[in-house]
């Protein structure tokens, strides 16, 4: 599957094949429901990513927000 060029989580979901949208919506809702307060949902590397913002954890090894979790719809699986 080609890496998504979506700029927002909604765009990412909307660009998925119709048969994959319901599952990704459920997974996304589950993650968001359990995401610690202050963490952010963003698009990175063509997938939905959940990260600890630099304001909460400024001392990362690469100066980027700390990746907490990610969701992606691949050709043969969800990751």
C-alpha cells in the first residue's frame, strides 16, 4: 500500500478503502478514549500517530515529540 499523503487524521480515514474505514474508526476511537491527557494525534510517516508533545517531554534524543502509538491500514493487515 502506498504511503498516505493525508494531512489530518480525518483525511487519512477518508482516503482509506471504504471497507477498511469502519475498523480504523473503531481502533482510532479506542486509542483516543484511552490516550493520556495532553498527548496528541497527528499524521507522521503516512499514518495516524499518537505522541507525547515536547512541552511534556522536552528531552528526546532527536528533539522530536516522543512516539507513543501508531495506527496504519496496510494491504493485508492493520498495524
